[in-house]
């Protein structure tokens, strides 16, 4: 399945992003949000300290909610609490080299890696050494790089999960 979205030009924007499926039909809405005004202020002062993302389906039902965990321990290893419908799990940033960012999470005994290669700019979701989803930007520089194509190859992951985790991944890298 192939889906498309256009991310906001400004990283600090919290405007809604429409996820479109076949024939430009909307399948959901993704948005970045702040739990309170302190988070909003911290984000403006310290450049993306807090990243919370929600995704709703076309009926307005919450599909996934990602909240950043901000404690003293997470200053070194960033973590997010993810609520995917009835599942809860933790997503961690595992980046060792800034040019090759990586996230890792486990859901329903499935170990998922999110990796981005430096040269081809494609972000891949990998389960058991197999690519289950790919995210392609249309260009290298904005505004073309904000036009995103999601290609899902496996039914173990949904568009809502891929879109939300990719958005957090992009905001943090």
C-alpha cells in the first residue's frame, strides 16, 4: 500500500497533516501537540526538546498517541511512550552516529528498527532483517523534501504507526 503526506515546512509547527491513500482519499490526520504551555516554551527555547504526536483515522478515532518521556535519565537516551490502540510500548533512540539515525521498539514480540541511510535518504522500518515499510521524501531540499511517500510492504505495521513514528523520527534528527 502506498500513502502520501505533506509535512509542515517549519519544524515547530503543530498544524494538522493529512495522510492520503489511493486516489487522494484521506485515511487519517496526524498532528503534533503539547500537553501544556511549559512544553511549548521549552520547545521554542531548546529546539525540539518535547515531541508528542497523535494520529486519528478518517472518523476521528485516536489510533496512536506518542508522548516523549522527559526525565533526567532520558537526557542521554531519548524515549517515547507509544499507545497504539490497545498496545503500549517504549520507543528508544539508538543513534550512535548522527549521519545514520536509528530508533528501536518492541510491540507484540516484534522487534522493529527504524533506520535512515545517509546517501539515499530513505527511512526503513525493519523487522527480522526484512523491510516492512519505507518512507521516501520526494526531494533533497524543502519544499520537495516535505512531500512524503509511505510504502507499506507488510501487514504487521499500519499506516498510522509508520506515519507517527516517522514524524517523531524526523523531528528528532
